[in-house]
C-alpha cells in the first residue's frame, strides 16, 4: 500500500484520529513548552474523558462494596461491577461472563494461571513452552513454577526479523508439555504472532494455551472462541482503561477445576474453622474487595472502542505504521528492530552511535514521549544482541503529525551526535 | 535545541562519548563490573593500584553518552590519585549532580562538564555508575555493582 493512496477495497469506516484527540484531556497538555507527542502507548495509553467521567461518577454516585450488603447502594455497585464483567465477556466473545476474572493486570492474570492451573498440572520432568519474545511477566511466573516443580522451560526461537519459528515450535511440543504461554503482540517488536496456528498445533496434542494479549487488545478485535485458547490475559490501562485492573479469561471447564489463587473474603461459599468451601468461578479467584471502579472504567473504555470499531482503528493504525516505517527508515543511521510481516502498534529502533537513553532524553525535550530500554524483555534483547532499543508505540489517536515530530526530533539527535 | 540539552550534551561529553579515553582492559589489576538494569548499561572498570595510588584506570562496556563520558573522564581524573582522593572526588561529583539546577558549580576540572546532569535527575545514575564501579574495583569487591 503506498502512502496517501489507501487501498479502497479495504477501506474501513471513516475514523478521524485527529478529531479523536479531543476525547483525551491529557493529550491537550504541553510538555517542556511543546505540544505533547505521546508515543509511549505500549507502556500505557491515555484515557478518554468518558472513562475518567465514568470512574468519577461511580465514586460520586454509586460507591459501595459489592456482593455484600442488601442496601440499595451495594446493589447498584454490584450491578455495575457485574455489568462490567458482562461487557468484557462480550468484548472477548466469551461463552459466558463467568469466564471473566478481574485481576490487577496481565501480570497478575499470568501469575494466577501459573500458581493455580500450573501448580496442579505441572510435575517433575514436565515442560512449559514460551517464546523468545516474551515480556518478563510471561517468563518469570513460569520460571518460579519450574523451579518449584522441577519442570523445564522450553523457548520457541525466532528469526532476526522477529517472527517465531513455527517448525521449531511444533518440534518442542511433546508428551511432557503441560502448557503453552505465548504473547499475542510483542511489546518490544510489534510482531503479531500467529496465535491461531500456535493454538491449533498445541491442541493437536491436547495442550492448553495462554495468550498474553496485553499489547493486542487496543489494536485488534479478540474472539476467544475463534482463537480457541484456554486463557487470555490483558491489562485495562493499555487499552484506555484505568490502571490496576485487568482481565483473565479462562474457559469454564478449566476454571471450574482450578484451586483458588489468593484467599479471603468474597471467594468462599462457607467458612468454618474446620473447613472452607470455595465459591464458584469467577468469585473463587477474586479474593478481597475488587477494583470496582477500575472494572467499571474498563467497561467504559470498551464502550469507547466499540463506538469507533476495530476495523476503523486497525485500518488507521496499519496506515500509520507504514507511514512511520517509511519515515524512520529515511532517517540516516536508523535501523528498525522487528520487521515482521504482521505488526501492530510498535516501532522499535536503534540509531547508529547513539544510545537509546540519549534519544529518549532529547526527544522528551521536544515534547516527544517514547520509551528507551529493554522493555522488560532482557532475553529478547540478548537474542538481538542489543542492550536496549528506542520504542515509539502507537494508539488510535496518533497521527502522521506525531510521526513527523518524532522524525524531526530524531534528526536533531543525529546532528548533535553525528 | 533547548539550553538544558546543550548543558547536558556539551562538547566535552559528546567528544568523550565518541572517543572514550582509556577504553581498554588492564591485565593483572583489580576490576569490577557495574550495571544499570533499567537501561542495560554495563561497564567494567579496571584499576592498577600501587601503594594506595591509582597508577592506571581503564574501562570497557557500553552505555549512554553520559555514562560513557563520565567513565572516560573518570579514568583520566583519578590517575595518580590515592584511592581516598578518588573517593573524595566522587563525593564532590555526586554533590554537584545532586545540587539544584543552576547552583554554583565547584570547579572539578574536566568533570565539571557533567554539571548539566543537574537538570536531568533521571540521568544522575548514568553519571555515577562508573564511579560506583570504580569504588568496587578499588575495594576489589566481588560481584556486580548495580544502580538498583
């Protein structure tokens, strides 16, 4: 697709990214006297006013604890919280809202699966398969489990471009493989992994699959039934929702059999000092007062995304990532890291002779917010032979002007260090 | 470019980043490794100490311009100093970096070039990492020094 002439056969509903910026109060502010160019969306996205307002409305008009009292306010809060669960269920096309567990974020979702499903199914000599491009949050929970159980972590290798080697993956699967846990979209490279194929190959051997969707849900529609994965994890704050709330989708047949994660109030059906009976999912996995406002705010973010539509978002972002790829490659000394055929949201790069940290500092003074570092993917950086990269990451409200500002700022970096 | 960036990346810093001095290993001396896990910087500092005096200092590794320039300037400024004098110099450097932006700067010779870090508190660790590593090398402490 060439710049400026979008393929009309794939034209999605019209979406005006520049106009959408008006929905995000924070994008109106200036940084170091310059208009903010926010390109750190893979770390966290900004929040539309509808989300901020919904959270405020909850605290102003509906605040009470859920699942506890018979009073009117508690019923209202419970209703709003459970409606948020139903909204998330529809967002992922889960069979039922009981398959949606609210957690703190994708990290906690993965830890939950490792500590419940993992601890009850992984034994000495068993294997867990992850990939070379996982975030630390999809490495360390499995390492801890492997250490405890005497199991082995197996790693799917990838190409220099950042694409998984599916033949190698297939060869890694065996009778000892107990779970496959794979990132949907890489936070450091932007690679969109062929998760459907990965799941299909695992299922041929009856192995369940967890998909880490933290970087996917802001960019693409997710249908857990079509994917067929047993678990899907994501964070609210990376998809325009509040921090501190996230989701674990788990297919009910597995959730039903899983032991509790944390324990305490709200996750029990009866307690005596002799014996405790646990509640059914999802409450079994939501000990203590949940992040009620967060869940309700997340539902508002889903509503915001739904009104725009993922066809429009994906079409806009696809065009923008192509524009940015062309523009960045034209900056002398820039090398893109992660050049998979299927990418979403992320442009990782290095600039010859300039450390990413220095790029980050200089861009910041131009109002351009990017991330510099290993992006919580040290094994991936080792695989690429890089200490760090600079990363610009996109959201629906980014425009060509943002990319132009990034490129202009990079040229000043180039001049100084040239 | 803004004036605070000009102060941070002054010519001396850019020059030492591009052509780091004493960028090599030293055989038979003491050494220590330092790292900043947040940005992936990793340095090894080598020292040859005789009778309490640093006869030679060198380093290897990679890092941002501030870390590289600070390490390079350090290897030049500690040569011929006692370990105690080098430590005292580090203290003065740290005070300079931690001072409020615009505060009068102690004359630390070439090291004064690092005064621009004052306006970038998140970069202070980049400037101090080589010195912490030097301190560990002087004490010949085992293991890796970390900023975290």
